[in-house]
C-alpha cells in the first residue's frame, strides 16, 4: 500500500490526527473543568453531568498519540520526554487529580464535595497550561534561549484559553436556561483571549523561526495561505455574533459554536502541520530520520488500521447515545 519512504509520513499523519481529535474532545472537558463556577453548586452539578459520559474516554486519543510516537518514532519519543520530563510529570499529576476528584465529587457526596470541585477545576487548568507549555517548547525544537521559554509560557496561556473557549461552547450546546446564558458570556470572553493568543503565537512563531517565516511570507505562498487566517478570524467573529444574541428561539443553532470552534482547532493544526512538515521534532528530527524500521512500521500499521477505526466508532457511538441536553448525573 505504501512504500518504505512514505511509511514515516503516514505515521506522522496518524499521530497528528490523534493529537487533533484529543485536543478537541479532551479540550472541551478540560475547558468545562476550568469554567466550574464555585458560586453555584447546581450549575456545577449540571456542568459535570454534561461531560460525565465522555471525559474519561476522551483521553484515549492522548494514549493513542503517545503510543504511535513511541512505537513509530522511538528516537523522537526519547528526545521529547527528555526535554519535557518535568512539564509532562505535572500534566500527569493534573490528570490524576482530575480523575480522582471527579469520581469522589459524584460518587461520594460529602461535605468535601466543594473541595473536590476545586481540585477538578485546578487540575483541569494545570493540565491545559502544561500541555500548552509543552507545545510551545516542542514547536521551537526545545530551543534553550530565554525568548523560547517566553514563547512556551505564551503558548500555555493560549492553549488554556482555547480549551476554555471550546468548553464554553460545549455548555452552550448541552445546557439551557441561566447556565446556557452564563456559558455564552464565558465563551465570548474566552474567544477574545484565544483569538489574541492564536494571533500572538502565530506572529511569534514566524518571528522566531526563519524557516516558518519563509513558508508563510514568501510568494506565492503568502497569497495561497491568506484564506487560512481570514477564515479563522471570520469563525471567531461569527461565534461572537451568535453568542451576543443568545437566547435564540427554540435554541436554534445551539451546536454551531462548538462545531465552528472545532473547525478553528483544525485550521490551527493545519497551520502548524504546514509550518513544520515533515519534521517529527521541529527543526531537530525529520520523520524519515527518526522512524522505526520499515518492517516494524508495516506490522504496526496493521494494528492501527484495526484500532483507530474501532476507537472512532466507539467514540461516535458514545456521543450518539448521550446526545442532547445534559441531565442530572446520578449513580445507583
């Protein structure tokens, strides 16, 4: 099906796809966690109920992406973990805190429930910031200059804002009444911050990397790629316009913000992919240089051809079963 030269690029694409799906799916439940309002228990309960059937399974895509990195690009896996060991450890701590606090707050209702809500909220923020920081370090090839670390901090805040943005849109889609109106306000504010973050990160990325600048700013690439930022800006403006006019009759178009933000995430990933392809570690290691042996890749591809569609079907089935407005989350 693929020759030996194409196999590393195929796996690079599969890994990128897994990361994108993870960012969208786990991004919204991280965003919901960040948005938990500590002044209203009823709204917190409904927000937790909205992600209850999904949040744990969403992390499957992160496991799949890391698994592909490990078995298809072991050299890159070693390099990335060596450089990002500390922030990756913090991310894992945040994920553990989220998992523990979620189960305790819904299954062991005691006077400590508010404390578990705080843990879930802070754990979600911790994970989002850690992932954004790691992304910033990664795209600059783990540059050790102070400006590169500053870029990573900017990336951390941008990713946290983006997760909050899509998390708020999820609540607009899954809730009604005062919580939906409140989520509309949260989403608009997060959208302004996320849009500013995307713009600043894009400018910084072009400024710090001559290779990326050449890809985006030279002719005719500049003209051909111009629709990408224009469409991204139009999406933010449209979502802001829609949310500014909430509520709509019969909840018309309540899913539009979520799906358009998912499209915005996809456009951002396309931009990143174009900027650094065919590197598996930007500026450091090409996919063809860091890949496993072709015979290993062919064997692994057989498994992924079975596993990835299975996860996609399971994910689609889960969202189909639990589609509609959130209800109270109860355990019997």
